[in-house]
């Protein structure tokens, strides 16, 4: 980046064939074969414009920070477009040594029972359009929005964290072991 650069940063993203994108004020709506998702760009300082099969993104400044924000917005839009076509899958493994952990889903929550022999169940929220399937010791999270699937997995992992004990010895918990693009059944 040179110091005499005066033009603003600008980039464009091609919209895939199966995807339709609409922009109203700062709300970007992306719909495809797997459903419809929304992203609000009100707090991200970029200006968006949808024309034909292109989304153009412009920043207001010409510094390194604006360039980073431009690329962040670009990757957010790309992930939304890829998500409504393919989707995302995260696999988690239930690990326990003595007390068998039971995992169930109810409405928009994942219920973790008998964690370290606790009587009260721990509850983790399922975000957005994420679908959670429990198969034995595996938990499979799928959905069209990467941030929602990742946030749901992170919350499950955090709710099964051991406190006030040596985490090198007490390895019980629910851990992510696979992330992939595409919805797995």
C-alpha cells in the first residue's frame, strides 16, 4: 500500500447462477436452493450495490483498515452465496470417562444431561436455521449460514467446558472434530 494512494477501495463479487440477491437499504437478502438468509450491513462501513449478476462493494476511505473491512464484507457475502447453494456441516464428538453424557435437542436448545454427574442439565442455544441431529456419540450440525452453524457449535462446546479442575486430566466434553462445506445427512 503506497502513501500516495487516493482512490477508494472497490471490488465486486459474481453472483452464482442458482442464487438471487436483493438489497433494501443495508439489508442483503440471499436466496437459493437451501433457503433464504439475510445479513445486515448497517454497522459495516461499506456501500453495496447489486447490478445484474454482480455485487459491488466500496469503502469510504483509503487506509489499511478500510481495505480489511472491504475484504471482510466480501467474504461474508461469498459465504452467504455458497451457503444457500451447498450449506455447511460441523461434526462434534461427545467424550466422557466415567459419567455417560446424554445429549438431546428440544425446540431451539441442545440439552446436555449427566455432564460430570451433575443433576441439572446444561442448555445451549441453537442459532438461526441450524439443524442439530444426535447420532450416538456424534452431534451433526447443518445449515445454510456459516456463522449460525459455527456459533451453535461453539456454544455447545462452551457449555460442556469443565471448570475448577485440571483440563489436562478431566477431558470430558463435546468437541468439534470436522468442519465441511455441504450438508451431510
